[in-house]
C-alpha cells in the first residue's frame, strides 16, 4: 500500500521530529524508532520547545481547516477531490484573512460599522 508521503522521496538522515505533548506516548516513540527518526516530544503539562514562543504554522492551518466539517469528515477516496476541498478551504481562509487585514488598514465610504 502506498501513501501520499511516498511521493516525497527519501528523507534526510538526520531528521528530528518535534511533537507536542499530545504525542507523548510509548507508541509514538516506538513508531519513531521503527522509522529511524529522532524525536523531541514535550512532556504532558509542558509546551513543546519549538512552541514556547510561537505556534506552528502547520498546526494553525490544520486547526483552521478543521473548521470546515466537509474536510474534517472526508470519506472521499480520490486524492484529486480531497485536494480540491483543501484548496477551496485554503482559499476561503486566505480571503477571510485579507478582508480582516484590509478592514484595519483601509478606509472607504460606505464601510459598515462592524468588523467582519
């Protein structure tokens, strides 16, 4: 069985996987060892070292994408359809962000009184 990660090709030899406390388990450590990867896993109750100052961009994007129930509960098998749903969600997320940014940086006649 092939996965979409197989398309990435060979991984570098010295990869360190940074995981938050949600992955703090023996099962995760066993999977990392099985794949020959080094892991830095935060202990439960502590922030991950990489998260101490800012949140991961990928984690934040996935949280935004999970707001779209059609993606979170996707039973589609065709990769092109899943990619289309993700692209549509990313487009909506980007447009919302641009609207919020424009709201604070631009003024125009007839602008509504409330923020979007």
